[in-house]
């Protein structure tokens, strides 16, 4: 089952005015904040990376996985997505503690 575009739009709307975006990946979506992957939306569920701030914001959240054999992520229930202040703080603080993405190596074009 894949995620609906409406779910992704709703989650992103709840996160405004943060610097967030979603990118489609195999029928699901990666969620970026400040250029860092903070989680995924899979099967219409927001999954947020486990990080150093998890105990403060997500101790009561169930764990889920975006795909088999993946690491555990915090599965954010619908009612918590509706708590805009909590959600924005959780996502921003998660992005703040994650390392910056590694620069991508450019591919040399063959001629």
C-alpha cells in the first residue's frame, strides 16, 4: 500500500512554516527538514527518526519501520499530527540533532 498525496500534503501543511519538503521514493515519501531526512511517510503514517531528543518528545510513541529490515522509527499517530506545536518542535529538534548530509560525489561524464 502506498501513501496518498493528500496525507503528505496534510503533514507538510501541519509543519509550516518550517523548512520542510517531501520527496517521493518508491510510492512512499522521505520527509526533509533543513535539508536532512528526518523521517518518512509510509502507508499514510508519519515515521520520525529515533534520535537524541526522542526520550523528550516521543517516549510514548509506538515504533514502526518504513520497510522490512529498516531501523525503528517513531510512528506518529494522527492525533499527535494534529498537535501542531508539538509536531513542529519534534521535527525541528530532530533535524537540529541529526548530522548534516554528506556531500554527493559528482559523476564525471563519459565522452
